[in-house]
C-alpha cells in the first residue's frame, strides 16, 4: 500500500437559501514513511446571488474535466506531463447563478502556496497572479465548459519562455451506452527556450540539454485529450488519452460499485514521449478501495 488519503467534507444549511461548506484533504506521499499532510482544502458560501469559494489547491486545467470516474490514479502521473498544471495555488472564485443553462465564473488565482503575492517587475519572485473567466453549459446529454486564463505581463519568464494567456475547452456527450469527451488546452508559453542540461524536477533527475529543451518546448504547444466512459450496471470502465507535443498519457481502468458508498477499482496508465524515466516516462497502476461515510 503506497498511499492512503482521507477527505472530509461538510455542508450546512444556513436557511434563507444559503449554505456553507468546507472540504479538507489529507494524504500520504507515495513512498513508505512519508508524512501524512494537508493537501487541498477550501471553504464556500452558496447564496441565491451566486457561490463564493476560497481554496488552496493544486492547479489543473479543464482537460481534467473529461476524466472517467472509472480511472483513479495518483496525481503524480500528471505532475511532469506538461499536459496538466499541478503546482500549488490559492484561488478565490465567484460563480453566478445559471441563466438559460449557462453558468459563468470569475477566479482570482495566485500561482504560489504562500501568504504573500509580490507585484514583481521581472524580479524573482515575480507576479504570480492570474485571472480566469469561465463558462459552462449543460443541456440534456451535452455539456460544454470553457475558460480563458490571463497571465500578467510582468510575470517572470522561465527557460527563456514568456508565459501567455490561453484558452481551454472541454465538451462531453452522453450517448446512454457511453459518455464520450474531448478537451483542448492552449499553449501556456511562447518564445524560444534556452533550457540547459541539469536537474529539472523534484526527483533529482539529471537531464541532458536535449531532454530539458523538449520539456520546456511543451509549454509552447497545445494539448488535446479524449476519453470514453462506459457504465455496465455496477461495473464501469473507462479509457483516457492525452497529448501535448511529444508527451502522451494513456490510461484505462475499471470500477465495481459494491454500493452507493463503497467501490473498488483498478487503473493502469502509461506516460511516454520523453527519454527520461524519472517522472516523464513510465507506467503506473493503482488498485484501491474508496468509501464515503
């Protein structure tokens, strides 16, 4: 057993159409003896005029919205994928009430995990704030989500690349016998990389100049993803495929629901496209049980 996570959630009805909520995720690392620490957490207030949520979480892109519920893999599969953003962030989101099936939202995002956010003028640390405009539409079997993320003009460039605003989209259609989805995530950087050989990730991997260049170049390319989820009574199966430049992730899995609260599942995934096996290439699997109290 490599990890054991515990998530706490609660919703309180305050009356008058208002509800308060909180969630708190505690998890262990993937190595034996790793500490049991706080991960994602958030508080929220739901009113007739909209919802407000304050969160400390790990960033993600709308491409994650198309994932099959039959696939349950550790976040680490995507950490170095160049497909999904996984850095720690603080967010404040306002979601407006739906109008004709369309829900809009505005998010203020600080791409850091600390108590401060420096304005910065290309200094280090530089401005980490960003703004996200989101929209979602649902009508019967069809659902569409879109987001436009802005980046500050004075944000520090990395590896010679300049961060830029990008557009994301995820759409899904439920055919009854299966749910099929597609997602697009635009490039998040532009320019010419000046990446050099050295250590490029938390695992201490020593990368060649060519590997470092390939990793940096991924940020200048758009990502695409497709998924299929098939419910078969108590059993459900799913498959996912994601790609950004040379990096690819393919995952598939199956889940069996013992009841509405308890399920077991097996998920397997392969990450490929880059030459290093430390975070950028390899296989993962998870056999697990989840229970909702």
